[in-house]
C-alpha cells in the first residue's frame, strides 16, 4: 500500500465517526453519573447504579474495541453495541414497532413539535 499511514488515520477516524454517539453518551455518563442513575430509577430498573455503570461500560468499551481493534477483537465491540442498542429500544411505546402505517409520520410530527430550547 503506497500510503499506509494515511490509510490507518482514515480508518481510525471513520471508526470514531461510526461510534461517536456511543463515545458521547459514555463520556457524558462518566461525568454525570448521578443523572444516569436517576434515569435508571425513573425507568424502573432494579439496581440502578449497576445498570448505569454497565451502560457506560458497554458504550465506552464497545466503542474502544471497534476503534482500536486489539488483536482483531473489534467484532466483539460491534456485537456489544448492537446488543446494547437492541436492548434499549423501547418496544412498548407508540413510536416503537407498530402495524399502524401512520406511526412513522406521527413520530416525525411529534419530534418536529418538541421544544428544542429552554427560552
């Protein structure tokens, strides 16, 4: 490969971009741990501190495994984030899977009418 350093940098940056939201959520959770625990309490999960720590660990460790791919174990990080994402989808909400064909349109309309600033 003629320019392997550039290829490596591009590869790492693309992996960071793909996992960016997991990095962002995990780092936010580290610095705002009490807020994450309160979110677990609000949802009604047992052992909220354990679930909060597990959530943050899964986000950061899975992202790190994908980005750095130590000994070819990036696929484990990918699996971690896939399972995490599937387990955190709220299937019982109106915006979850539905047989109603207008559900997606209603979800988009709800998102567009949310107040995005606290003026």
